[in-house]
C-alpha cells in the first residue's frame, strides 16, 4: 500500500509559509507516495489549490479526514491540538516544532503516539545539508532583515553623487554571523552600505572579510575557542561580554542600522545591545532584532512590534521574517522536507530506520514518549 502523505494549512498566527509546493508533490508521487493537501494550504505563498491538483495531489477540505488517513504529516510549524488529536496512532509528523520552547505540542504528540521529527534538530553533517531547514530559512531571514531595515530607515543605502550634493552611504552593523548574518552582509553590501560585522566565533572573520565587510571583535583566547564542534556559538563569559560590549558600544553609536542575529540552541537569545547603547544612537537609526522570538538580542525589543525610543530610534521586532518572503521560503523548506522524507520511503514503502543518524538526531517523540534528550530533560 502506498505511503500516504498529508499537508494541512498552517494555523499558527502569522504563518504564511507552507510545507509543500507543486514541484515537491511531483517528487513525492515519484517516490510512490500519495499526497493529500488541505484546501488553502498554499494561499499565503500564492499557490492555488488547482496547481497542487495538477501536480498529482488530492485537494481536500475535511481536515480530520486528511489527517486520519495519513502515514506522514508535513507542517511548517507544529500541529495544533485539534490536528494532533486527529492523527492516527503511529503517524509521523515532520515540522519546525520549536521543541525546546513549545513543550505543550511535544507532550501532545507523544500522547497521541506520534513519531515527531523536528527539522530544527537536523544535524549539520554533509549528507544532511539538503535537509537543513534552519539554514534555508535563515538565509532568507537575513535578506529580508536588510529589506525591512531599508524600509524603516529614512535615507538611502548607497552613496549617491548628484548635482545637488552627495548622499553618504548607510552604515550597517551585523551582530552574529551565521547564515542569516552572512546573507544580511551580502545584501547590505549589494545595496551600497558600508558594512561591519561581529561574531564570537573566530571562523567567521574570514567569511565577513570575503564579503567585503570589516570584522569587529575582541580577539582573545576565549574568542579563539568560542565555537562548538557543530558550528554553533558557545555562551561567552561575563568578562568577555563586558569587553565586547565596550568595544561595540562606541561602534554602535556611529551606526545607522544594526541587525542582530545571535541565537544559542536551547537557550534564551543573548542580549547584544543594551538600552544604554540604544540611547546613544542617532535619531532615525534602526535596529532589526532577528532573535526577538527567543527573547531578543536588543534590550527593549518586543516580538511583533516596532518600538520607537525616546531618542527616535526604531527597534523592529518582526517575527517570522522568512514568512515575509513566503513563496521562496516555502519552496526551499519544501525541498528540505523532500530530502528528509526520502530517508523514510524505500521502494514506495514506509521504512522508518530510527537508527539512521539524521532521523535519530531529529526525533522528538516516538512510541508514546519524548525521546530527544535535550527536550526530555
């Protein structure tokens, strides 16, 4: 019997992305699976239901019927309680579960005897690169952050020499040079800004400079050892944070735009810009906080809001920046899912190998229990 794959529309507030595109429908069908898509799934990404049907999917309006017959359910965000209750026992759910913070959804999935995989836990190894949803979405978030900054900033980005005078280029400072930060640097540079960047990981210095930006950091012994084997930043000591804050404080004062991107898996986002530092910035300056949903890198940032300070600085706390470029974000995420689900389907049949290193690292619930150590603890 063919593997039944189902995709429902996203029900979390503000989520415009979807977990499947007509292109990936065709790929799943080629694997030997059947695909059912809930009506309206692609609306936020400008994908009509008819396009899914033309690609080989069944489009259905009955959410419960779609889920109750599904072997594999694909989502962007974790399923709602109502969706989870409609799953058949043993169903596989694949999504960006936000498993460290959304314990309620994780507990519900375990209670429903679902095998749930969190795409944010896909390990950063060579064979999993095509499944790395965090990177695919962060790349677009970094791009969109610069677009949002340009929108909020009351001046142009590039130097402009005109008969009436010269317009100075914007000064942009990127704090946190992961995938999002690197794309923000590249985008700001393409738009003509003078760009500087900082990160606690020493390997990023060369990357920053290769994009034509200048690197700023306290380069001591702690800095040289501030990266995990998986490529993530380690939490820095209070002493290092104080030195770095002193170095960056004067730099921030001179900037037109600051974009912060620093996240630490399983922890609250580190505060990189204090209220006192914000108070030194020029009126009209803009801060874009990409980590606002994890607590925020900028003191005073509020999720889903644009805060204007007493000194006329805008702190932009937009959530789900990839969702602001939904068509491309959905296309990339859907391709991540095709590669991930491909690990579970062999010769058209479901073949779930929980010892596969990628599946094992990404599993959050299985057999009625929470199995991921980091989440369980």
